[in-house]
C-alpha cells in the first residue's frame, strides 16, 4: 500500500493480538487519516470488494436518511409520531403528545421494546401497540430506529435504499446495497444493510468533512453537526457516554456500532476514521481496543515490526485443507430428517445455512429445518444440496485444497457461499462461509451408520449468544443466587438441541 502517512506496525500487530486474546475473530480493518487510507487488511476469504452484514451500523445510515428528509421538509424533528401515522389506532394517552421524530432518533420514545419480540412483522404496528414504559428515558430499541426508516419511506414514496441512491450512495460512489425488508416490503431501520468497509469509511469521512465529498455538498452540513452531538447523556460505566441521532458518542469520538463487532469511528483529535468487521459474541473488548488504537497508531515502527505484522496477517486467514480420500458417499440418494431430530433441532433454532444467531434479527427467516439432502462428487468438488422449505441451497465444496464459490437465496436474501471439504476419522467435514455475513458453519457428515448423521457447529454460536445475554441481563445480575441455577439449565437444554441430526434415505 503506497501511503504518505505512516502507521505503527507494532501498534497494529499488538491490536490484532489483543483482539485474538479477547476471542474476537477479525474479518477486516481500515484506517483513514484525513482522506487517505493508511491501512487496510482483510482475513481471507473476506475482501475489500465483499459487502458485509452491518447489524445496527444500519441505524446510523437511517439517521443520514432522516437528515435528508428533514432538510427536504418531509417532516421535522418536532413532528409528532401520532400525527404522522394517523392510519394506526392509538390510545388517547397524553404521553403520545411527547413522542416526536427527535424522540425516536434518540431512543427516547418511552415505548416498551424487547429483542425477543417477533421480528418478522410490521414494526410500525408493533411500535404503535406497545405499552408505555414506567421508566422513561433512553432505551435502545430497533422499533424506534425503524419508525425513522418508515417515516422516510412513507413520505418520500420510495424504499429507503432507493431514496438514498441519488442522495448518498451515488455521490459517494457506493454501489446499491442489499437491504433486508420486513413482511410489508419496508427496508428495516434497526438492522439489515450490507456495505463494504470502504463504503462505511466514506460515509463517516463525509460526516467529518461537514457533508462534503469530492468538493460536493452531499449530506446537509447542519445534519453532520446535529446527528453526532450529544442529545442523551448516558453517564459512565459503559463503552459510550452519550447518544446522538442514532450515533454513539464517547469523549468526542462518535461511532456507528453493530452487533458482533461491526464498528466505524471518527476521532476528531487525529482527524482519523477507523472501520472494522468482526465476529464476536461480546463486542465490548473490541469497542475498547478500537478507541485505544487510533490515538497510538500514527507513528513509524522499525522493519522488524513491519515483518512481524506481515507474517501475522499472512497466517491468520482460513487455510483450506486438501481431501486425500473421501469415505463412500451415497450419490443420487436423498436423505430426509427423522421426525425426532426435526423436533429437537427446532426447539431453539431451525437448522439453516444462516445460523440462528444472525437470523434472530432478520425480518424474514426460515421456520423449518433444512431437509432433503443429496450429494454429488465430481472433479474435485463435493456438491451438497438441501432445501430450506421451498428454497434450494447448493453448496460446492472444493476437495483439492481450493475453495469453491456458489450462490443462493433464502427468504429474499442473497448469499455468496465459500466452501471446502475434507475427510477425517471416517467423517466428511465441510467448512462453509456465507461470506457476505460473518458466519462460519463447520459441518460433519457421518455415513457410517444407517442413513446420515449431520452435525453443525456455527460461529457465532446461538447457544453462546443466549448464555452471554442471559448472564449479563439485569434480572440474573441483580439476583446472584439465580446464576448457578439458570446458566447450567440453559446450557444443558442448548446442548440437547445441538446434537447431531439424523436423516433416513427417502423412500
């Protein structure tokens, strides 16, 4: 990389090692100083040209859409939500008079919200029907963010992504992104966009430059100041000290944050943007380490550290194994899930190409287990085919040490699949990455008995995700005596649900 600004290889190497020590699987890191990219690296098979799921980073893109809409007079910060959605019946509670566009942009609607709610329906309707909370103030809510997105779509007459194409994406030279939609066709406001690290760095850089990109005013200048101003004081004790309009704030640094360690930050003192894609259940160490990295990274290091960093980066990628000899695979047969395995697998999460840890926030997700599996071996490729309800998934796994790529669509979402397979201890083992998500599936196929046994180990693990969130929940934390009862019980139930699934040959 030819750059004028030097960065410390020692500091970046130690940053990666700190991520590793905290269990963070890194997929990409980009650092900008001014308008110059001074560091950009990806762990293969992730790359600069592959969009990545963003989760709640999406909220800050929604904030940007709101800035355009308000600037164009579609609604105002003080517009009342109850008046903007007269088609929904709402109780005559006086509290409705206090809910404005500003309220939902700052997560202060006062409405109840739970991340365990059914995410597949009409978010606006769920918001309108939700009761008011007794405890007022800030509550992080996908529904509040979606109200913002729904307003833009309602009053512009366009989907959110189409509204943003001429206003944000085309001026910043960003390709039209994929964006998840709910059951009534709206782009989701709380999550669901897929963008590249460079795309996110451009958007954040545009905010830092007062909305200007390549000499053109793109984002309204006033919005680039207001959106990242502290409108909610969150106090001490967390990763952030304040909240703007769907942006996080911490001692002058503002950021877009997403689940599992997706983050884009601007550091005013260094005039630097940092963007990172990760896969980790607890993203707090990542947030802390990112804020520590930039203040220390803009200095030169000696050739020894340059060499050490280069060696580390070369060795951290997924290394496909070559398959020396496959056990006998029954080609041409179709395997169907047994009724007992079907019930057990669906207790917590239907088995799918996309782990439940990701689809838990999807507006549309599989409700049935994958089924009707068949296999074919041809020219160093093992092809595994299954159906997720009516949708066919075909995964081409390289057997010669070279992965293969394939594509599929599930519930309207498109996935690019990177996969290879090998044999070990009589099992066929496949490593499958839907690389525009952050997931990895490690699948064992056992043909040694009567039929087929299939075990999926996924990252991020839904089991660990549940345990992490239960463990840190206020309910368990405030009742310490529950911990030795709740956690082992949940762990045992989850281990039962993740036992190998059994399939019989279709008659």
